[in-house]
C-alpha cells in the first residue's frame, strides 16, 4: 500500500432511500478508513438533476448518524476539499473536459436529440438492437471528429448546444487490479463514448467522480459491483487527465442477493417477503409510498451494522458478534468475498436478538418508551427497565417487549378460563383468599419469601403447590405465559398482586 494517508469516500446520488447494500458500502469504507487511521468522506453526487429527489440527502446523512458511521468530511461538516456536493462544484469540471478535448481524448458532439433518435432508428433497422454512440457510429455523427475545425469553431462561437464525449479507443485491452476481484480486464470496444459534460455544463457522473476522487485525494474507491462496467471509462479518464500515479485502488463490493440467491436483493423482494431492505423508513415524495426500514422495524443500530459486516465478510475465525471497535480492528478489504452474499432475514433477527440481550435494561426501557407512549401507558423508568430485563431473552425486537410483558402494564381483560375452571375447587378458592391475607402482612415482597409463604400455606392445606401455580399465573397475566410467576408478583408489587388475586377469584367463581 502507498504511504499516502488513506482517504475513502461514499459517494451516493440522492435519488431515494438507502438500500442495505448502500449502507454496507458505507460501512466497509468506514471500517477501512478507521483501521488505517485514515479519513472517510461523504460526497453527494447530485449532478443528474433529473434524478434528484428532495429529502434523499438528509435521509442519507441521518442514516449514517443512526448507524454511527459519521464521515470526517461532508456537506454538513465541511472539510479541506469543500464543497462536498457536486452541484456546487459545477464550475470546476469544464476545464478538465476541455483539457481532454485539447489532448484528443474527447470531442464535442453537436447531435440534437432528433439526430440521436434517427441514428438509433437506422441502427435498429440494420439489426443492431442496442445502438451505442461508439467508435463506429461516431464517424457518422455531427461531432468535432467529423466536422472540420472551422465549422466546429463557428458552432462553439454561436453557442450551439453540445456535449463532450470521451473517445473510447477502438480496440484496446484495459486492465486493473481490484482489491477483491484481483485482475480485471475489459475490451474498450464494448464501451460507448460516454458523455462527460452535458449541454447545460453539468458534468456527468463519470467525469465528476474521477475529478473529485482526484481533487479530494481519494486513495481507495470502494463501491458496489454494479459500477464495475463503468470502471474502464474511469480508468481511462485517470490516464488521460495525467493522474494515473494518483489513481485510487479499486474494490467493487459483491451484491447482496435475494434469500434464494437468485439475483440482487431489491426493495420489491422486501415487500414480497415481508422484511425491510432500506436502512430507515423512506417515503417517496412523489408517490407518497412508504418503504419500511430496519430502524423503524426495531433493529438496534449496532445489530444492523454487525449483520451488514457479516454480509460478505468474516475474519476467518468463526466469530459473528463484533463490536464496532472489533470490526475496525479485524476488518480487511481483501477478506471480502467475491461472490454475492445471500440475505437471510432470520439471521438478521438473530443478530438483533443478540444485541437486545446484551443491552443494558435501562437503555432498553428508553428505546421501548415510544411503544408505551403510543399505547398511552405511563410507568416509572425503573419499572420498565425491570420488565425489559425480564423478557429480553425472548425478544428479537424492542417492541416485542410489549408482546412478552404487556401484562405488567395492564390487568388481564380476560382469563384463560379453560386452563383453570375444570380443576377449580372451593379449596383452591379458600387457599387464595387466605393467601391474599397472608400477603398483606408480608414485609419482604420478593420472590423467595413469596414462594415460601405460598408453599407453606399449600402444605398446611394439603394442596400440591403445582396445582395452584397455574391459576395464580392466570390471575396475574391472564394466560399461560410470562416469566416465573413469583417474579411476576414481585415485579407487580404487593397491592397490585393482591388486587389481581381478588379479580381472578371473582372471574373463576
Ligand atoms: N454516485 C454513484 C452512486 O450513486 C457512486 C458510485 C461510486 O462510488 O463511484 O452510487
């Protein structure tokens, strides 16, 4: 590796919600930067105004914040290479496009949309079903390679609308070394003459990404595998602009696949199979369509991040639970797999469960508070924490604390009478009436003394305690579920336990 300070970037286009593959790209960038004591840059690639979606940029930043993957430099934070939003850098790209034209690596193209359409029609009629503006077609079009110099000068002077296109070599093999895939090679004839600068003076992604990676001194460029076909254009631009010595090392990250391994995981798969694919809720401002996110479904950010890290990477030891510090320490880009990683929602839930169990009860209570608020429940934080601690072993999501512990907050509205009534008797009724009185006098209302007094009275009355425990549980919870019954009683406290015994007795009578 070069001695230069490591600088990586995440360069999203603000076109919508962030897919978990995008967050994984952020994560790998972040881990690599931290591992090497380098810097992580967030650059917003918004040069395609037609695809710009309001709110998407804020959403991306909020996602990074939620995941704890804060950039060192960004549009919000600024930094030595500001601005970090490409639309605000518009003025600086043209000179590089002109430099390429002057050197013969790019050319002006004056073709109107109608002329381009006509070319496509002609090509299709000739059996070429995906016509491209490339080395063969460009000879027939209206560009500075075909028109004579005087005509080009006149057109430019008159301000005739034009774009600048890269002149892809007709027949060259391009090679580069990818940190994940190893040697990759391309035939330049398969790539069209991409537009670098648009008629409105905005650069396209291809020009802007290279210029900015250069100007921002990016040393390693990690991005999704879907960008691999663009790599030849970028590599040529690095060469043609005379920057080859500074070209970043590339790593194209494998796709995240559908659970069955058949193709890229899409937002639609999530809808179809009932799991989130976006990091956070995203509402499309045009259609108002809501796509659910991992955050809102109840994932803890640490669990989400850990799960993502394991999608396509491991350290070879078999360890699966990694704190952020451990990930930073163990991460290496070379250990990212070449093949796509199948997304497994049950495994994602397993990660969340592991983190819920590890999370401090007081913090769980805080995270659970919105669920209580929504239900209009008022409870002391310490009480909520206690309940979180009692039920967290059963939860995959924070909101499941309610499913496994709702009876701590509300008295049973109905009882599982079938479980009690067939074996209910006057003796049992008498036992509970008497025990309720004993409880009034019990000073230490914790589960051990509770259980002792329960067993003593049962023995005195000659009833098996086992036969009394189920009715007691149903009095407290309404059904056959919950933590150990004396622990429930202790948690509810004396007054509430006694009250629930009385209400239960009335219901069973
Ligand atoms: N703007 C591109 C995107 O939306 C960035 C690709 C790259 O990292 O080069 O993903």
